[in-house]
């Protein structure tokens, strides 16, 4: 709840009880790491949010989020529904590239190298950061490496390009993941992480690709969510 006394009003925000995706993936939460279907549902939700921000339809200006990261993805109490938060670095109204005078855009490990070199941020900067998030969801590894070491994208992207995800999928998943989906999602990440922004797909294309390639897991997560809700209703009756 955010109050502004001078306006005499209040901004009421949804309470999301599941913590951040970063906590769930990297041990900062008491809950276990998300299952493979949960991860696919989460990244699809984030892709939908970014597509909505980038879309300039209905007269609304496009918005560049500017800080896509696992720490800025909040999960609901069941760990299924995701909310993309923290628009403190957002740029409104820029459908192409701009050179902002503000602070650096992007968290360590997620920041677009093109932006870091040029100071130019665009919707494709969000696409890059989302590609890192995809690799993080597949591997379970943090995006930023230890001080002085390479970040996740620099460390494993050449291997993913050459060999796919063999040996890179989060070991905590055991055999509870779809190997074909993991390879397909990693290939989507590779496209998002293209060095030149013009070679990266638009978020609408990314969202559609995830919806197609991970359809079985997303449906499985939705079905599990339905069963949880039904069980709770039965407990109340």
C-alpha cells in the first residue's frame, strides 16, 4: 500500500505471497525449486507481460521494462502465476532506440551488452534480458557469476549453440522435465541473446514460440493448479 499525502489518495497493489523466482531457483525460499511445468508456466507469464508492455496497440505507448530479472518476477502462493514487477527503470513511449541519460538499465547478468557498449536501450534490451531468464529457468544457475567471473550467458551460450542443453538442465529436476522442450526453450533463448538487437525476435514472437514449444508443460501446470484449487474447495465443504 503506497500513500501520497499531498494527493490524498492511495495505490493498492496485489499481494503476491510466493516470493521471487530468484529465491525459488537459488535457495532463498523455504519452498522447493519450481518443477519443469511450473517454470514453463512462469516464463510464459513473463513473456505475456513483456509483450503487453511492448505492444503499442489501442493508443497506449510502448514501454521498455528495463530490468527483467528473476528477482523482479513475483510468484503467487502456489508458485505458478507470475507477476513482473519493478518498473523503476522503465522507458515509456519509445518504440525504437533511445539514448537515455538515466542510470544503467538492467541487473548484473541480465543487462544487454549492446546497451552497455552504446547507452542505447530499446525493446530488444528486454528481449535480451528475457533470454537470460530462460537460460536461468532451464539450468537453475544464477544469471550473475561470482565477482570477476563470467555471467551465465557468456559462460554457457557457446556450449548451448554448439551442443544444446545436454548436461546443462537443472539437476534438481531429476527426470521430471521434457528434454525436447528444454532444447527448444534453450534455442529460443539463443535467439533472444543475439549480439545485435535487430537479430533478436520481438516479444510477441518469443511468447508465441514458448506457447507452442512448451505447450504440454504449460497445460500440465494449469491442470495441476486446477487440481489444487479443487482440493481446497473440497476441504472447505
